[in-house]
C-alpha cells in the first residue's frame, strides 16, 4: 500500500493509523457506514420530496396520495442499508478458544489446518500467515462492501428525492406529467440496487471468526 503514495509526512501518518485498526473494528465500521449513510440518503430524499409535496398539495390536493410513492422509493434506500448491514453482521463471529498449535511452520497448509485458525506458536513470527491474510481480507471486504452500499444509497436517495420533488411540482401543474417523471424516478431508484448487488458480491467470500 505504501507504494501507492509518496513517502513521509501526511500520507505515512494516515496509512499507519489505517493499518493499525483492528480487523474486527474495521468490519464494524463498514457495517455502521452501510446502515448510517443509507439512512442519511433516505432522510435527505424524504425531506426533499416531502417538502415539495406538502407545498404543492396546497394548490392541488389531488396529488397527495399518488405522490407518496416517491417517499416510498426514498424509504427503500434505508431498507437496502438495513438488509446489507444484517448480511454483513452475520459474517462476523465471536472469537473461539482453539487448542494451541506448537508447530513452527507458518506456511504449511497441513500444519495450519490441524488447529485452524490458531497460529503455530500462538502467532510468533506468523504475521504473514495464511490466517492473518484471510482475516485482513475479510475485514477489508466487509469494510469496502459497507462503503459501496452506503454511498451508492446516499446518492440514490438524493437522486430519488430531487426527482420526486420535481414530480410533485409538475403533477400539481399538469397531471399528465406524473407517469412520465415517475419512470425517470424508477430508474433513479435502481442505482441503490446496483450498490447492493456489488456489496453482496464483494463480501460473499469474507468471514471473520
């Protein structure tokens, strides 16, 4: 990772901070980002759509019922985040007490499988072992999956909210525009699903225990 950034100063300080985060904490942060940022996107969209809907309904009360579908689309963004947070949470287990492995070979799969995932010599000189690599891979996979889902849902919520706001205002002026703008809103709501699909694929091989 250090090869990606200039050495010294700002970049080294942040890389050291990031590299020393516990894998369990990193995975938990990803889960929190998944649900938290998704709810932020949903709230932003509902606020944008709802304020326009309430205002436009003063002039045209007929738009109140059918334009609630825009609010439902925004709420679905938060549901996406909840679903992914639950899926990611099931990939983390409580650390268990494994029997001690007295072998000194950290690279032999046969030795590692005997008391997996306990490390030979309880981790002495085994920081580059297969177990540590799997642990870090799972932590980064869950963390990045949470980032992907959270931010895709954030922008999806903003998109659906602004489009729903325009739909309510246009429907108040001309009822024939509702279905046309609703189609655009449906395509906007699909953006969150893309992030959910990619997040599930990214985290599918990851498991922390």
